[in-house]
């Protein structure tokens, strides 16, 4: 009996290791593709910086903006930059035929999702790492603290999951350029709202404990979006 139990545990351990290797392989493939053709990241970065310039010069904002305006600028820029990044990444996969190879590969389709989700997470993190210093330069808004970093991470986890799922859903549509932002921004609203409100409170001098309701909302959204994507990605990828 102990022999059978030990064999079962070794088999489960081997299956788990194979699954994580598949996730890593998909992520590494996307990372190499991004380094060779970094259109998605370039589009996100350029859009983000242009958006800040538009706010700064077109709307005549002062050199130092309030917490509410600054938080709104940060999170709307992150949300729209993410839309462009998700679309550009999946468009490249479709044009190069990579998704056909992933469909034929002998691996769990959820591993494909998690590999691509990690890629989206890294892209959002890179954009945020450029936006934070830019906000300090353009608007004299100090966002260099661990609380804001945690909020950005929690936002990015859920937004990357939702963006990866919906970008895959719309990639076969002829109107995917229009469908993706419409489908993505509505369910992502709680993430943007929680990010905006919690950042605004922190910049205004509130403590970490006072924004726990918004943090719980971010965590709940992350759990829901990751769970839904994990359960449905197999069917979406094969259609």
C-alpha cells in the first residue's frame, strides 16, 4: 500500500513539474518573441508617455496636481495601454501562426494561458516602472513607495488575466480592434476603481490599513478573473 501511495505521489509530482515547465516554455517563447519584435511593449510605452504629455500640455495642468487627478491619470493610462498591449501581442501570435502550434502541442491548454498571463504581467510591470518616474517628472507626484507597488501588482495580476482571456476570445473576429476594448474595460472597471481610490488615498496621506476594502476588492477580482480564465481558456483556444 505504501508502495502504491509513493508511486502515486511521484507521478503527481512529475505531472506538476511538467505543467510548470510548459508554463515556463510558453512564457520564454513569448519573451524571446518580444525581444525580437517588441511592438507590443513599444506601443504601450509610447502611448503611456504621449498620454501624459497630452494631460500636461493640452489640458494645461499645473506642475503639481492633486491626488485625485494624479491617481486618475495613472490608472486610466495603465488601463488603455494594457488594451493596446494585449491586442498587439495576440495579433502577432495570429499572424505568425504560433497559436496553431500551441493548439497542436501535447500540453494542458491552461499552461498556455498562464504562460501568456505572465508575459502580460511583465509588460504591465515595465510600463508601470516607466509611468511612476514620469508622473514624478510631469506632475511632481511622489508614488515611490511599497504600497503603490503592491497596488500596481494586484491590479496587473487581474488585468493581465482578463486581457489575455479576452484577447484570445476576440482574435478570430474581424472587428477585434473594436471588440477588445469594449469587452475588456467594462469588467476591468472594479480594478481601475480600486486602483484609483486606493492610490488617491495613499497620496493624500492615508494609512495602509484605511484602504483595506479596496485591497480586498483587488484580490477578489484577481481570484475571479484567474479562475474564470483557467476554466475557460481551453475551449477558447481551440475554437
